[in-house]
């Protein structure tokens, strides 16, 4: 992970290379995925979330924006799948997928044993699902 840069941009807002991670209210974590996702980058995300959990920033719900996402390596997809399967992860709402990426993402997240993932066209729809499903 020596080529991966993690910067704190603001209180509760970070940049991991080109990706943005922001801790919102009610244990919702917004992730804007930008560009290609390599195994090294996804490992950095996983370590970042493990570190945040150790600090008490436990994420239960993920709001993942793939509007600016690029290709992901097979190993990177496995790491994102691993994050979805963590015990602290309750719901994953993914939005903004173009058709090819949507098929790929549904294949990866579809392997998650829990039925806690859903896909949406907009951020508003995704956030409404998280809020409604969990009485937030």
C-alpha cells in the first residue's frame, strides 16, 4: 500500500487516492469510487475501515457511488465483497451504475451471503432505502 495516499480532508471526510470516503449521520458511510480499482487500492480501503472501526467509527451502512468508477481487478472485487461481508456491515446501497458495471457489481455483491445489498439509479433512492429499511 506504499503508493496509496490517505488524506483527511475534513472532519469525517477522507480521500484514499481518488476515492472519497465520508462518514455521514446514523452510521452511514458514503464512498465515491473514482477511476480504476486495483487490489492495492481496495486493500487500503479495507485497512482504512478496520482502522476506523478500532477508533470507534463503526460503519453499519454503506452508500456507494459508482458514477465515476472505472474497472476493478478481480482481486479488488473480492476485497470489496469482503468488506460487504464484515459483521459491522448491515446494508450496502450502490447507485449510479452504467449497465456493464451494474452487471459486474451485481455478480460480486450477489455472492454476499446476506441479502443486504441493493442497486439504485440515484443517491436519493439509495439513501431513502437505507433510511427506510433501518428506521434511521
